[in-house]
């Protein structure tokens, strides 16, 4: 059997507990997320709402908890207030007395007075906190991807192979691999070449149109990681201080570096492994729209792999009025708690908590964040409306990219109109009425 099919031993969560108790997970959650603006204008990318009630980071944190990893550091940097608040409200259920925790760490500048210069530098600047936890292995994760994964199985593989570093990977179309770290792997799974974001990604030997890409998920032997981070820091301006560009390529000659094929916990065996980087407005919009399919690609209803989040005590959603043209109705949609459809119609959309759709309003193919209010007779199509926005009565929004660009609104390459948090749309209503 080829390496891709045989790597990764079976690992039940209970059986893995003695193996992973001495593992520290570090979630990198400090990126700017500029390609997701204006959704990231006031929040970090991992804090962007997703699927109605979740934040993007909830998927990585839920993977940790479902994998029985109970020591987690979340490294923040830019616009981290809402992210820190979300974790404090929804993720403080672990017991410190049992040495279990999810702790948010802003930049402390204990090692240098600079912001994090790269992924490796972010870990290096928190090296004293990691030393205090004294983990045998360190699991490094990104906080801005949507997927389900049992990290315990990856850690078991890492230790079984006596690896210094294990990198999670999955095949992606070769032309799409330009935005990833790409690797060549020997028959036993050992990485023999690693190139960060190559212009011409190398194809897989048996699948030349596909490349084997890094998921940005690493398991390091902690002692080895410390040595490498100190060496990289000493290079100062001669290094980008990045795992993909600097650390991993430097290890290939004299360290045991292995690739671990992604094993999807999404439990859709007929579908390709599910992993999404929602780094652009169009990718974010499409991944969200996938949730409302009759048979969604991402299964949020799996009780064996729950996605945890903070859920405030909103009342159940309510649908009122039943008259011709004035019917509270939602079709092929997700409607979260606290929302009221008061004589308005919603189709193929996601309504976050506390959304109100007033009479004769129509919402189609759209994402409405918490607290959005759609005025009477308004028409919304192919739009993302951020928290707390009031759409005035009768306003048409979305569906006409050129019109919305002329109004000063952000419109993605795919034609999705985005209204930022707290935007005052009364100026548009005035123009319509005038």
C-alpha cells in the first residue's frame, strides 16, 4: 500500500489520553486578515462569525477538545478584543486545578520590542511560557481554517515515527498550491523537499496535476523546536522567521521530518477531505453557503464531533404573519436563536442571532450577522451584512455589483456586496427616495 494510504495509526480518543497529556497546543490567531476586509476591519480573522453562531476559531479549538488536548495557548496580535472576549465567554470551562486551560496571550515583548515577525517568531517570543508548561511535544495550529481533525492521531503517528517534526498535509490542485507550502515525500512518509509558496508547484508522482500541500499544522518535539527557534532568532534580518520559509527547509538534511496525511473527521466518506481556508470574501461566502445545502459538505450536526461556541441566552427564532405577500418564511436557510421573521421572506441564507426581517422584505443568498435589521420592503441579494446594521425600508442591496460599488460599498470579485459593521445606510435610502 502506498504511503498516503497507510500513514496515520488508528487512535481512539480514550486510548490516546495517556499519550497526549504532555502536549501543548498553540493556536496562531494574530493575522491581519486583510483579504477579508471589511469583515476584519474591527476584528481578527479567527473572530469572524461563521455559520450563524460560530467564530472561525471555534473549529480549531473544538478539534483540540475533541482530541483530548486540554492545554491550549492562543497567540493574538491585531484587533484581538472581540476574539479574547469570545474565548473568555465561551471557552473558559477547563479546570486550571487539573492543569487544563485555554489561555489568550497578547504580544508580551519579553524577548524583543517588535511585533511578531512571522509564525516562528510568534512561538519564539512566547518561549518562556512554553518552557513553563514543559510539554514533550508542541502542536502548532492556525486559528483561521474550517475543518475537523483528530490531532491525537497525528501526535501518535509523530511519536511512532520518532519524528522531530510532523507536518499535516493534503493534496490540492497544483495551480492552487501556489499559496501553500509544497512538499515531496519519500515512500516512508519522510519529507525530502519543502518549498514555501512556489510559483510552479511540483506535482505528486502519481498525480501530476495535484501537489501535496502543508496545512500549517505542525507537531514538534519541543526540545528540537527550542533549538531551532534560537538558531533562527540569531539570524535576525537574514530570516523571515517563518516555519515554512525558514525552519522546515533547514531541518530536512539532519532531522526526522515526516508528512502526516489529513484524516477528515467530517464523516462523509464519499467526499474528498474537507478543509477550507476562508481567506477571501468569495471563499468565505461560498464556504458559508455550503452549509445550507440539503446535504451539506460540512456536517455541523455530528454529535460525535461537536463544534463548541459561546451561545448567549437568546429565545428561539420566531416566524409571524401569514397573509398573501406578508408571510414570515425561511426556505433552505439557517435561522439562529433570537431572530424574528415578521412577515418577511428568506431563502438560501444564514441569519445569525437576533436578526429581524420586517414585513414584505426579501433576503436571498445572503449572510446576516448578529443584530441586523432588514427594513420593511427591503430586498437583499448576494450580500454579507455585518453586525448591528439597519437596512432602511425599501432599499435594494446586492445583486448589482456596479451599483453597490458606486455607492461606496465593498464588492468582491465574485459580486458579493459586503456591508461593514455598524454602517449607516440611511444615506442610500435618502438617495433612493430622492
